[in-house]
C-alpha cells in the first residue's frame, strides 16, 4: 500500500540574525503558506499578505498587508512585503506571524539572506528540534 503524503507540509529551523536566535516554521496547506518567525516563543503580530493584481505582467509584483492580530506597525508591514516577495510561491497567499522584539528595517536584509534556504523549498513533515517550537 502506498504511503500517504501529509496534508500539511512543514519545515522548521533556527536562524541567527544580529545576535538574535529566531525560530522559523513554514507550512503549506492547500496553496496557503504560513510563516512563523519568533525570538520570544510567541506568535507576535499576525499579518495577511496578498499579491495585488498586476496590470503589466513585466512589472514587479506589489503586496497588500493587513494586520489580523497585534500591533499595526508600518515597519512590520515592510517585513511582510519583503518576506512575501522572497518566500511566497506564485498563486498562494501568505499568513505571517512575526514575533521579533525589534523589527528594525536594519535587520531585514540579513533576515532575508538567512531565510534563503526556505525559498522555493520542498516542504516535508515537521520534525522536532530543541527550539521553543515543537
């Protein structure tokens, strides 16, 4: 009998950015991507990031960010747009939970660099680790 594929595919890990240890979980369920980035073992601000309609297919996509829970902060919206442009597979939507104590734009390029392994990855069942996420 063939082995069934999991309904929710996930991957988790830990990245270090500007001295902060960040736990990362990315899950894909039916074309919707959930990304959790936390340094305090809490979800923090929950954002819905969606790609805007593109009139010109040769132009770069733009994203709308809507705060669902937490602080409605423009800096957090910048993180949402940047993460969506790097990580979000075309045609899916991104639900982002950002629990970073100081979401400064200064750390954004480094965070994006550390998250490159998660770009266009093949998601597999989540395995436990020594992070606060298990």
